[in-house]
């Protein structure tokens, strides 16, 4: 049975209700901040990521941000920003930015549901998965650039290299 069949059973649900149901199903820690916003903690290989999804009815957009703390040395910021630009050139399902004041790396994505469209549980699940997979994929490159003398090009080779075998 699909997520839609399990969760909706033919009824339309508020997008944040769907997110809450997915979080319960996956046993993720979450907090329903408001009717239109939910915050979750999702465990990855490298770290635990903070995800917030918010529904804005005025522009019919479901926004997702996935964050993790990052405190690069000031002298490595230029290289980090170049790495972010290169990363965003190869990322099509969202974009990274670094919030300097908050010391957070952020993955952002907005699902526009204009005209009263409904988000499916599969779409929302895929949004969340893309955010976590993107963070997991590029986390090592960001760390290499921030904490070593690696160039953005060399650091991104870690993120885009094909893995062979299994650990």
C-alpha cells in the first residue's frame, strides 16, 4: 500500500498534518510549532539534522529548511561560499546557503501548490529525503573546505565521486 493510501484514505489533509503523520510513522522527534509549522530532528550518518516545514496559505507554498550547525573559521569563508555556489550548480532539488550569524548551513526548498493543489505524502516524504540526502552528500565537502586546505573542487570530488562496494 502506498503512503497516500495509508495516510489519506481518499481524504485531503493539511500538508503539516501529513508531515506529522510521516514523522510519527518514521519515529522522528518532532514538535508541532503551530497549525502551519512543524520542526523535526532526523538522524543522518554524519549528524542529526533539524528540519522545519511550514505551510503558507497566502502563496500556497510548503517550505522546508534543513539545518545543521557549522562554525567555519573566518579565513575559510570565501572557499566555503565558492563551494556552496558549485554545490548549488549540481543540486536541482533545493539549494544550500550559510547563515553566518546563526552559524547554520541550510538546505532550502519550496513546494508550490498553486490553485488549491494538494501535496501527496509521497511528495512530502521525497522533499524530506532530498533534504537529508543533500545534507549527507555535501557535509563532508563543506567540512573539508572549512577545516583543511582543500580547494572547493577537491572537496566536491568527495561528494560527487561514485562509491564502490559496501562497508
